[in-house]
């Protein structure tokens, strides 16, 4: 169950470490294998694209997506490392409010799409490729997500749809750079001593892996069908989470 919840919350604009899920998710015992499962799911899902990018790189051809992933990962660590020590300063409730604010922003993007999409208005025929600026915004927002229990997926998606990228591409690129965030989170966990039999953390790993693969595919499919409806529903999720926390 923990692996399922952690995976779902990680790919939705939520955070599995927040107070909303704390009764169901152990903060270290199950988060470590679950985060590993999520990371391996990304590597597995995009294995062909990662392999193609690496082969091109060895030939001296640097794919824009590879540049995006590398630079976004660097910015994630550069921003996240000094901020991680202040993570406890941002309460769970404050994080929920900020996440809900991102949700409101996504809903506004849905209502005003594509008027708020900066590049979309310039030239819709431009090839949809991530830029260094996308890597900068994505990496910084992902690094900021280490504060409190902010929603990584919500932050990164919002940062990538603003320039005018399709929601599907924004999700994909956010998924592809996610391992940098999860590896960083794992590195910040000083100790991990699982209790009980080995099959318990392995089950969390396996469930997180499988659920992540399914969730990423479903989200990308829904986003491809209708940008605006998907953004509106996606943005509504953290707002509902805040409401549930208030009335609980």
C-alpha cells in the first residue's frame, strides 16, 4: 500500500511525505524503497530515449532533451542542497497552501490557454524541444521542491507549460528529470534500517515501480487528449488536498 500511495502522490501535484499521507507512509522505512522504485520506473519507461540520447552524445551529437536533463539535474542539486537544511522550516500546512497556489495557477493556464503560453504566441511551428531556459526553470523549481513537502510534479509542470510547451511534453520532461530529485532525496536520508523481513521493502519497491509506470502512461495519454481539461483537473488536485486537510 505504501508503494502505491508514494508513487501516486509523487506523480500527481502532491507530496507523499506530507501530513495528508503520514498516517499511511512511514517517513523512512518505506520511502527509500518506494523512491528507488519510482526512479527505476522512469529509467525503464524512457530507456530507449535515454539510450538513443547517450549514443548520439558519444558521437558528439547532443540532443536537446539530454541537455535539458543534465542541466536541470545540475540546477536541482545546486538549488536543493543549500535549501535542504531549511526544509523543516516550511510546515506541511504551508506546503499545502503553496501547492494549492500552484494548482490555481495551472487552472488559470487551462482557462487562458494558449494566451498565457509565451512561445506559443510567437511561433506555433517551432519544433517542440526543451531549451536551456527550460532546464534552468525546471531545475530550480525541482530544487525548491525539497523545501517542506512541496509538490515537485506540480512545480515542474507549471514551469514548463508557461513557455508554451504542450502539457504532454511538459509532463514527459518533468518525468525524465525526476530521478535527479529522487536520488537527491535519497542521498539526504542519513540512515535507513528497515525492520522486519526483506520482502516488505521489496514489495514497496515493486509496487512503486509498477504504479509509476502505469501512472506516467495514463497521465501522458490524458494530457495528449486535451491540454486544457487535463490542466484544470490536475490543478484541482492540490486544492482538494488542502480542503481535506482543513476539514479533517
